[in-house]
């Protein structure tokens, strides 16, 4: 058993209510002692007040500007709260990521500076919607120099076929929706915007900063989460299941 103090940090907004019940049920099933913090960036206080009334610890973060700005402010708000406490790890879990029961114990056992589970993202190729894991690999690791990270030339997104079997491996980049980070890293890295457009990519920026520190990120593909993009029982959720 890994004895570690973990804060689960959840960036959220009003639509997060669609997945709140399965999210909390999944966290209850972790069987690890954790603390829980929500960071709400909704445009009004209704969801903030609702979470407080349910007995949750919640902070309010910036609701102005682009979607990317809201997410970055929420992650930095969680980071600040985390660093003011004495937790060993911050576990980012997005409000629509429903993780399996072994998630947290498995990531802790990896004992890495940064360890991730996986979930599916939708993208378009040849006018067709495809679903791939939120994981990118360096396709020529020997050419990766931390000071010269030109992302698009260096990474490939994994496919569902790549993650069918459970395995632990080094990765280049992940989404931050199921990501365990050691305190020592968060003391050195805050969250910034990778791209100039609204797509944000604070996850890409974080993993590049991680690489510049000489640290590796890892994934355990046995941790396959459900990405609940729509309300429960909506058929549009089906492609987000493994």
C-alpha cells in the first residue's frame, strides 16, 4: 500500500453537473484516502453554490476570456491551493472523466513524477470523426532535445489499437484529465497556454515544461476511463467507451 497524501483537483463548470454523480461514485471506489477540490469557472455562482451545499470544497476561478483561459485559471487555482497544503501528489481529474476503481492506486504504485490514465478524444480525419486516446509519443525520441521542442514534427497520437493491452510506458504528452503529478514538479511548473488560438493546449505546454526539466511522463494503459461528453444515457457517449 502506498501511503501518500493526495489532493484530487477537478476543474469544472455548470455543465459538469451532467457527470457529477458518476464522477463522485468513481472517486468513492478508489479506496485511497484523498481530499477533493473543485475549481468552478462558471459565469455565475449557481453551480459553485450547489457544490458547496453538497459539502464539497470549491474555489471560484476566472470565468472571463477564452475557454482556454478559463481552464488555465482553474488549473492554476487548484495548483495554488495544493501548494498551500502538505499533499504529496495532485491528481487532476476532469469533471467528465469517469475513472476505474484501480486508477489512483495503480498510478501511485508507478512512483513517477507524472503518471497518466487514458481516455478517448474525438478528432476529424478526411471529414470523418475518429476517436483516439489522449496520449502522444515522441516518434523519434533520440532527436528530442528539451531546448528545441517543435511539437508537431515530433509527436504522434496513439490509436485505440496501441492501448488495447495493459502496459506502462514513457510518453511525450497526455491530456491532463487523468494525471497524477508529484509535488516537486508543481513547485516548478505552472499552467500556461501552448497555442495562440482558443484550443489552448495547457496540457501540451505542461508536458513540454516537464521535458525541459529532464523529467519523463508515463502512462498505464490498464487505466481506461470513460469520457462522458454528454448527459448520462445519451447515445452520443457510446464512442467514448473503450
